[in-house]
C-alpha cells in the first residue's frame, strides 16, 4: 500500500498510553505531543501500551513507526499484542503475538527528513481491540547503541462497527 492508502490514525481514540523502559525525559507522552523523541532508558527494548475505552473497540490494521532520517538505533524486531493489557517484559515470551516482524525502513515520501516503517497486522488478527501492546525487541544498530529512538508511533485502523458497552474483548 502506498502512503496515501494507510488507514487512519487511532490516536484520537486512545484513552491511555504508557511505555515501559522509556527514558525519564524522552517519554512517549512527550513524543506524541511533538516535544521530544521517544528513547529507551537502559537497553534497546521498549514496551508500549495503547488502551482504548471499553465501549469503543478498534480494528487495528497496522502500526506505523517514524524516526529522523539517519537515526541508526531505530526499532528492528517488533511484536504486536492485542487485548493483553497486563503485558510486561517478563511475560512477552509466554503470550502469543498477533504479529512478529522485522521492520523495513524507508524515507517518507511526504517528508525527506523522516524515515518510516509500517507493520501490517494479518486480517485474521484485526480483532476488536481495547488494548494494543507493542514490544520493540531490539534496534537496528547491530548492538552499537543501547538506546532505541523514535519520533512517532501510531496505531492505524478504524473504529470497530456495531459494538456497544457489552462487547467482549477478543484475545489475539
């Protein structure tokens, strides 16, 4: 799919976002507000949680990552989890991810100062999501840099149709 065909951002529908192992001053909240980059703290890994209201499930179709052009410590291998709201680093290997992939980075066709990567979720796994967890397992520096860097992170898709407050979340 071309950049113009990407699904819509779901960030406006997020009720809560958090990121484990983030730097204390370069946080996911500051990144989403456009103030700073998101950086990992003491190693390459990050575990980001996007929560949606229980009466507003979404159909997550893709995850979009952005970083400054030239940044070498961008996310490399990632896993995406749906409706695993208690996910911690200690439990990521015991929970089935809906997608596990190595990201392919390219310069954005809309902004030559930005590189981007999109991880598409399999259609069979685009469930009624109330929680999207994203594990960044390592970065593309080949072990040369312990700090992973992002300038943007977005859950793409659409609001689930026909769901009310009684819809049960589906596990990935």
